[in-house]
C-alpha cells in the first residue's frame, strides 16, 4: 500500500481495500473520514449524540452498501459525504416527526372537558402506571424520565449514558406497546 505521508494508506488504497470488502479498508476509511462526517452532522444537527449516531450510521450503511461503490468513478470521501447528507436529512425528519407527535399528544390532552379529563385521566393514569411497571429496563426508566420528569431525548441519553437513537427506539417501542395494551384493556372494559 502507498503511504499518504502521515504513515497511513493513501485515500486511493483505502478506497480500493474498502471496495474489495477488506476490513482494514473500513478501518482506514473511518480513520480518514469520520472526523469530517461527524463535523458535517454536528454543524447541521447541533447535537453531539445525534452527530455521533449519524457518523456511525454512515459507516454502517457504507460498509453494507460497499458493492455499489466504484473507486474508479469517484472518491470514497465524496461517496461517504453523500451518504452522510442522506442520514442527516433522515435525522432531521425523525426529529420533526417526534416533535409533531409530542405536539399532537399535547393538543389532544388540552381538548378534553374537565369532567372527562378527571374520570378518564384517573383511569388512564392507573392503567398506564400498571403497564409501565411491567416494562423491562431501560425502557421503563426512559419512559418515566420522558413523561413524568419531562426530560428530552438528549437529556435522557446523557443521563443514562445511552446513544440517542437507542433512547428514541425505546420510547417509540414502549409507546406502541403501551398503546396496544391500553386498547386491549379498554376494549375488555367496553365489552363487559
């Protein structure tokens, strides 16, 4: 392999090794371009954890899709940057979707009448607490921090020392599980 002057392989040699599926090609690509990918992600997302997640996603996606990379048609760094742009856009869309979901839930809560809220919220709170207690950790803890302590996803990720994507996944799966369980319980009550 040719040296790039800093003791490592040249970008051309790295691209060739990467395209051939050699693990040292992936390791060299990560050493050469992860800083650039992280910087691009952080500049747009303004969140270290999200930028780290995007950087990881870029290299995982690139490695899985390495068969589509042709070293003779372009540089590996440019190809990785293109993947990064898509992953950053995905992250921004997910963030907006999460914000809309929270806003919609808050809007629904405000539209109930006081009497409906008292009866329904008391029952729902008891059911929710019971179902929440049945969840395994860290999902239970993450949902409790999000809804009872009103912490944001980045705050939860930092507090529990988990990747932001993991926190978001636990919240989404936990909410889907709780929704399904509440539907089952309320459906059973309605049929009595």
